[in-house]
C-alpha cells in the first residue's frame, strides 16, 4: 500500500511552509491535549493554542498562508486560523457531540506521527536497554514452579518482541554515533566541539545508552540465565507441543505444526541473538565510540593550534620559537612587540656543571644470620588469636547475621541498623559471606538503592538455606 493512500497528500505541507515552527508547536499542543483528555473539545483546544502560543501568534505573519482578514485581526482569530489549517491538511477532523459542542477527532496516522515528533523533541531520551532485564525477568517468572504453559508461551512472544526492539535500538545507537562524527566536520569552534561532546553526545549517547548497557542492563550479565531457560524449554517436547496447541487455539497459524515451528524459531532467534550481541553489535559500538572520542580530541587540537585569537597566535609563536634553528630569527622579528630574552646553557667540556659520579661499592664484613629457632606452633597460635579477636572475623560476621535474622526465613539489608563504619563493614562482609556454601543463608541482589543513615547502598535479600 502506498503512503499517500493512508495519509492526505498535503499533510506535511504545513511543516514545509515558512511558518513551520508555529505549526509544529501547534501540533505539540494538539498532542498534549490528546494525552490529557479523552474527548478534546474545540473550545478547550482553542484556549490551549491561544495561551501557549500567544507571543508567536502575535509576531507571525500569515498573509501568504491564506488567512482571512477577520482572522488576522486578533489572537483569537489567528488561533482559529491554526485550527482551520490543521483540519484542511488532514491532521484533525471535527464532530459534533450530543451537547451540540464541536470536538476534535484525531486520525490514527496523526496520533502515531505526533507520538514520534514528541519522542524526537524530548529533552532527555529514555534508556531502551531495559529490554534486557525485562526479557530475563519475563522468562524467569514464567519458568517458575507456578508458571503454566500458557504463561511460558506469552513470555516467549514478549521476549521475542523485546529482542527485536533491542536489536533496533543497538542499530540506532550505532548510526547516531555516525551522525555525531559527520556533524563534527562542520564545526569550526573549540567551544562548539566541547559543547557537542559533553552536552549532546555524552548526555544522549553515553548516559542514556552506553552506561546502562555496561552496568544496569549488561548483556553479558543476563545472557547465560536467558539462554539456560530457553535451552530448558527447547529440550522439552511436551512443553513445546502444549505451547503449540495453545498458539493454535489463539489462531496464530493455520496448523499446530506451523505454530510449533514458529515457537522453535523464536526460541532459537532469542538464544542466537544474545550470543551475537557482543561480537556483532556491542563491540562495534565500542569501536565507534573510541573513534569518535579520538576524532574529537584531534579536532580540538587542530582548532586550538589553528585558532586566530590571541591565545591561538601565542601558541603559534611558542611553537615557532621551539625550533632551535629559527628561534633567533623569529625572536628578532617579534622583538618590537614582545620583550623576549634568549636563555642558553653550556654543555660538554665547557659546562659549569659536572655530573656527580657515584662511589664504587666495597664489599663489607658479612652479616651473621640469627640462628634462633622459631616456634611455629606459638606463632600460629598468636595469629589465630589475632584473627579470632578481630571485630571482622568470620565468626563475628556469623554472630552478627544470626542476631539480625533471628528466626526469620527472609530479611533485607534495608532492615539493618547501620549507625557507624563498623556496622557498614559488617553488612558488606555479611553480603560476601552469603556466597559461601557453608553459610546458613544466601543472598539475592535487588535493583533498588536504599539509604540507611549516612550510607547509600544497594538493597540485598537474605534467604535462610533449607535445614539451617
């Protein structure tokens, strides 16, 4: 189907006109009205346009846009003109309600386009790498003891969609870095290069995508658990057949075999995608980031050295004076402007400085070693007593956790009373000790950060092991 079989041919003419800025602002006001209301009355939309675009409506010249004479008289008429233009170009339509008031109707294509415009103009892009954790969380929940075959099937479809979105997002990041590299070629000022790097690139690429990708939503962190769940499902023919029957019941495909084939393809697609994320996508993005950073550094150096300001000229003169062959000639040429003095030093045989020569070492009397026998048992006993008396010994940590958990089966680090550095160190050692199989409890990391007193630390879940 052709694009203009769906959208009006003049839909985008407003965004190509000389007054495209005020039209785009009016579309953003329309999108805000859509998000805030189920039914958008024409009068409320008119009021929003008039109040939010008051200065632009007063200063914009619409004489070549087909505005009526009565519309151009005041702000109210100009706001009515904007509504008329949006309707004529197909962005909105009107209907009359049971109360005889007119209401704004937005076509499907208009809503989707305005949603895209809003996401492009957002001040801060949202990180999309939550897809990694959401995929893992969805599969893990469905794979639990209470997870039914239907829940596993829906989790698979959800994980498949999130994997596709993640692939698209990684490609978007890759091409966005290319855009920054190309934009850098047109910059002719050091401040512009620095502003684009720290304000734009660092905020929209590093903070939004690269940092979450390396820390919170690390693909290597969740890859193995995701693949283990998928392998478990692939190994169960009974589960695959049940999922295929359920998919056929929802009429996803015409036959059960086609449903099963689709499920198996999706399982392998997710599994292989997480295997390829690092070598094919993440590593390439890292290479792009390094190239961009190197190009930025070289651009700054080039602009700094070629700067025609006083600072740039001074750097040029210092570089010229560093050439020993032409230093004297250069100094004489600029002597009338700068009071420069030549500094020289003597070297070789005529030097006023002689290097200090080291004295030759002479072998001295041999030193006799002490033959006193060391009692290893006593030494070991002292070391053991020192360890046992330490406030951070394993026994102290175990006693600390026994007091904290009591008879509870589950406890959280956020419930601890951490008043000083000693308590803080004991809580950290308790988390580390939970990985020991001999410990009476185990730990599970949580996603939240808790503040206890003066300390901000990640929350941890303590679970008592069975039989301990």
